[in-house]
C-alpha cells in the first residue's frame, strides 16, 4: 500500500477505534519511500502523538532525535536482546473518515528496512511491540480528550457562577434603587432630584434587561454542562475499557462530534496546515 502523507486541518469529530491490525505498508514522505507498518488511530492532539512516539523509542532502548511533528526520529532502537539496532521513523496521514493512519518505519545501518521478508524473527517481536504502542496511543489520546472535556466543563461552570453573581448584584442594586424611587414618590422634588430619579429608573430598566440576558445565558450553559457531562462519561467509559483491555464497542464509538466540537474549538491543538 502506498500512501503520500498529508498535513491538514481536521474536522472536530472524536471517536475511538476498535483494535486495529498492524499492517505492513509502503509510504512516502518527502519524496522518499519507506517500508514500514501502519494502523489507524483516532484524531488526536499532536503533542500526545509525539510524546507516545518518544516513549516508544525510549522503552525500546533507543535515543530520541528531532522535535518537530513528522521529524521526531529514533536511533539505537532494539526489539530483541541480541537483535539489530534500528533507526525509527514516525509519520501520520489524515483519512477521509476523520481518523489518522500512524506510520512507523525501521532501518538498519545498511539501509535495509525491517519487514517480514527481511527479518522474520524481529518482525514477529516488533508486531507485538507495535500493538502495545497502538494501545498506548488510544489510551493517551482518550485521556487527553477526557482532560480537555473536564477543563471545558469547568470553564462552563465558572461562567455560570460569574453570571449568577452578576444577577445577584444587579437584583440587590435594583432593590436599593427601587427604594429610592418609592421614597421620592409624592415629594416636591427639585429639577436636579427629578433628573437623578429618572436616571435611577433607567438604570433599573437596564439592569432588568441584563438580568434577563444573563438568565438566558445560564439556561444555555445548563444545557451545555449537561451535554458535556455525557461526553465526559463516554470518555471515562472508554478509559475504563482501554485500561482493562476490553475491545471498544459501537456504543463506545458513538459520535460525540457536536458536543466535542464546542469543547475543543478554542482549546484543542490539532495538526497544522
């Protein structure tokens, strides 16, 4: 399978995938063909992908090189105690079904790629190790989604609290102003006092309008907080299933795009164009 890597701005649709098979692939990066391995993964924060790749390199005795997405490589990677030492390459492509394909490739000092044909004994070990790497990506991406969903829920709750505090302040202000208006009734006021009372009446009207707007906002926030709690619950269920090694079901993969879109519009760090 040949694939040219793409960098693109992704749709904000979050779903996790059932366990994906590790496949041998040939992919192209910067006009260079690499023999390697590929598997599907959810759309994920790029920092999470880079960090899991770095962890993979270190866990297998390698050294991390580089530091830019699609340019983080590894050296001295070893999959068997007496096996070869490999240089490792990581890349990704964005798929039309709003998932990623993660690519890895490993090359020895002679420039030969690790494949099932070239190094059968190391290939079998690597496939097992890559399966663990894939599982780590699923776990870390879901955990990142969960943390961001919780943070967004907290943001919504804080906004509702600020609105409620403002409503309370305006209501107390109106009570005080209304007392002033009531006390002025029936009195022979000077022109200056009449102007002052008129301003107070206008302030009361303005406050009532703002109070209504804030109450409307809080009603919307209540709906968003409720929806967000469902998103958090779904991520927590996925986290539990992933930690227990339970294959994700169709219900785990239910589309959360509408709510997560609101969650991540301003906070999620997706892939650059």
